[in-house]
C-alpha cells in the first residue's frame, strides 16, 4: 500500500468536498512502463452524476495526483460555467457547475464516460466574474 497515494487522494477529496460537498472517484490505467493515466471524477451529491474533474498522463500515480491536487487548488482562477441539463428518461432539469478553460472543456468534462444520447444539455452559460 502506498501511503503517499492514499494521502494525495484524501487531500484532493477533502478539498473538493469542502468546496461543494461532492465526493471524488479515482481511476488509473497503465499505458506503458513509464506512463500512467489518472482521472478524477466528482460525484454530485444532489443528482449522483459523475463528472470528469481532471485527467493527467505522467510517469507515476503520485505525480499525476500531485498535478490533480495543484489543479483543484488553482481551478478557481478559471472561468466558471453553469450547465442546465436533464437525463432523457424524463427526469427534471438539473444544474451543474464547472471550472474550465472554455466551453469545449465543459462539454468534454460533462460527457466523459457518458452515453451522449442519454442526456439533453439545454444551456451552457459562462458565469460573470465576481
């Protein structure tokens, strides 16, 4: 068991939970001897949907998690977006928030590991800077 990995996952999860009450799920894949991909997904506490927070490809899990932690600490400097959406199974409209560089990044994070045909996005709005 790698205590550094556990601590980094905890630090990322704690930071996100304090910010918006979401939980975080981590996925890892080994691309080659010197390449690991780590992805962090947030799970919205209200609608239980998972959204991509960040994916990093680097030499180790530890380096990837350090980069994700740095990202979450600095994401408030990015643009804030509001997404109005619903699942096509007749569920009500939902609102989700993303810190991203642009609308393309919002769409990528929203639809990560989702079937596009199961969701309707009504609006993606850039929030005013406060």
